[in-house]
DNA sequence: ATGGCGATATACTATCGA
C-alpha cells in the first residue's frame, strides 16, 4: 500500500497538480492538508475519473483535511478527541483496507503556533497533548496505525538547511520538539528516519526570498508508524520535484510503501 | 529590522501561513 501526505495550500488552486500527482505516483491513499475550502467546495467532480473515495473535513478559508483512498474507507473520525470546543478542521482518520490487512490512518494539520509565546502557541502545545493522548489509546489496539501530515515540527537541526533561522520559531522551539519526541517515545517510528540518517531532506520551502532556489528548506511533513505498521515499511520517498512545477504548493508530498 | 510570496475573505486591505 502506497500512502502519501501532501499539504496542498488550497486544493482548488492545486487541483491540476493533485491530478498529475495521482496519475504519476498512483498512491493507494493520499492525506491532504490545507484544503482552504468548505466540504461542499471540495473538487469531487474533478476527481471523479480517478476512482478515489473521498473523506473530507473542510472549513471556510483556512485549514481543512481530507483522505483519498482507492478502497472504500470505514470508521471515519472527523475530530481529534479531547476538546469539543475546538472547531478547527485539522484532523481526519479512517480505517483503510489493504491486500493483506487494514491500516488506520490519521491525517493531521498540526497548528503552526507562531508567534511564540501567544495563544496560538498555547493552542499548538495543547493540540500536541491531545494527539499524544489519542495516539496512546490507538497504540493499545496494537494495529497498523499511521499518523501522516503537516506536523509543523522541525524535529532536529539537521532537518533545516539553516537551523539558526528557526531558533525562536514555533516549529523549532524546545517545547515543540520535546512534545514531538514524547509522541515518538510512545513507540512510534518516524518513517523517513527509519530509512536514512541523512541531512538535507526537506518537505517545505518558503515562497519568499528564493528559498526553493537556494534549497533553504525544512522537514516538517512526517509519517509516524505504530510498531505493527513499521514492521511492514518498505520504502519512503519525498516527491521533491513537485516544488518545481508552475504555481506549486510550498510543501511537497511524502510517500511511504507498506506491505499491507 | 524588515520584507520578501501566495491564498482567502474581511476585498484597492487584513490575516494567515512557516
């Protein structure tokens, strides 16, 4: 099963890129973030010919997440547990069948949190605490479980071309990285880091100041795997060339192949 | 120190992202 995650920065603006990506890479599952549209504005008709099933949690203007799956999904959850008053569309989860078994996939758009300190940063840290609690509960089920998405976390200095630019940023501050490590320490595996220790692997390049041309990137899109999913990991790919397309998203897809 | 770019709604400007 090929699982991809991609922050598209407006699914309507990136519709043609999405169709090209689906055609070129033929992923079985795609987790999308930053749809920037409501449910009824998701380009379902435009995706009709591709044969993907669609689960959406949209929102006006900002945020918004979706899962596309070749096989029909079950047990779709639209909210991250832990705060019924949270209206931001940042979480969607589904059970996806594979050839040999099922995988539960959570698609997340973790809050950016800038500036720090601020209410936004507090919201980010609280959201990470909720993700920790939810993950702990899911791991007790001892199933293949994948958290895929835009984590807005730079885990280590080697995950940034210029780490000194990020020292006061919500993506790289010590409390952010501590909570990310705490999540991993529940027993999850960072899929990319299971395949390589190399630096210079990025998933985001800012639109500004020629970041792409200078390769001034950061690695903030991740896939975290439960032990039962990690056992089935075959390969991980950053689909870097999409950043060079005309009018690209500032993020590129991350893709993992699981033997499921 | 700032803005630089791109998207959306509040729309000839403000907010958000990272």
